[in-house]
């Protein structure tokens, strides 16, 4: 590594990253003179900076899952190594790579100087649109929760924000008729609450949806919940929060490299907590060893 480009998303963590900008700038000036900090609120500008960065530059992202997701197309395409300073709301990528609990000065130093290793990403195809993801691609209930979380109170952060969004979505509980194929083989068909593909053990700010998922095994972990009444969903939620939902007869889990979902009506889709819209046909594929990232101790 010859240099580091540190990209700070001022909106990350409900504005928390912006409040730390000067402190981060000072720390870089004194401890990491080879690094350059740019605070940008515009995705296009940040993507251009990555595209124009030196061939061996380390890209350090200051933000959360949404920040990582928006930069992912350029990071995968340019084959840049990546470090993460977790200052977002969800931070499920940070949990998976073992840097979630680091104070930001330690995370910054680690992100700039520690070696990077290969991990998987995923990609979802909606019509002629391809969107990569690093943590999760959700279809159905989870995506509706993600949209509510994005629109939720700015003062509420972390898991509490997602729990509130989940409770609100339970009030308007919906199901979709989903036909799911894995590697071209029919898996399940019928009414479902959601069908989600995870690359990390957690989503929704630490909810352990797939505790055994690995970010470097060349596979995605598919999670499907069938028809669940409102009271049943409310009873299932506490088990989901503790990672004890996988033995429920209405929940199906399977590892796969290619997933195809047909939905009626159109199902809401989100990646890494970012809402994409609704679609009748969804293709989800793994991108094995497509990104090099700095991992910490205790990485999943």
C-alpha cells in the first residue's frame, strides 16, 4: 500500500460522522500523513474519487452499511483494498469483519495499515439493473422494515431503530406468493413473509438472522419465512433477535450460490438496508472473493 484515500460520509449514523470530521482530520494529519481525507455527501463524487485513485491505494470508508453499499460498484470494479471505520446505523458489515467494537481512532489506524484479505460479495439483478451488496439482499417483510427504518426518527439509532420499524411493519403485515429456485432447482413455492439472502451473520443492526453465515465461503445463506399470522410473527420476533428462530417449522434456511425468486404481487427488495423498489423477478448471485477488506479480531 502506497497511500490511503479516506472517504467520510457526513450523513452516516444520523450525522455522527460529520460531527467527528475535524477530529478524524486532525488524527490523520498527525498519525497518518500518507492518507487523504475527503468528506463528500455525493455518491457520484465519491465513486469518481475511487475510480481515479492510485492503483495500490487503500480506500477507507467512514460510515455504515449504506456507505459501503454505495461505494461497492467501484470497489469491486477497480479491485481496491478496503478498510472500514464503522460510524453507521446498522454496521452489520463491520460486525462480520470484526471491527464493530473498535473505537474510531483504533478502527482508523487498523483500516489504513492492516493487511486486507479476500471476501465474498453478492449481486441482485432486477430487470436490466444489477446492484452489488456485501451484507444482505432482502425480499418482502425485511425490505419493508428497511424502508421504514430509513424513514424512522433520526434520533433513534442502531437496533432500536430497526425494532421500531419491525413493530410498525407488523401492524400492516403482508405476505407474497414466492416461487424460489436455488441453482436452478425448485425449492419452495407459496405464501411467504420474506425470502432473504445473507452474506453476513447479521442484518438490521445486529439481528442474528444467519448466525453460521460466513463472508468468505463462496456462498450466500438463504432464509425464508412462510405464512405467519400477526401474533405468530410477534412471537417469532424475540426468537429472531436471539438467533433462535431457525428451528421454527415456518422458517427454512439453505446455502446457495444462485437464487431466483418470482413474486406476486411485486415484492419489495433492499440491499444492505438500502431500499431498491419492488420487482416480480429477482436474481441473486454470489461474487466469490470479489473484494479485499481489512478484517479485525473476532471476524465472522
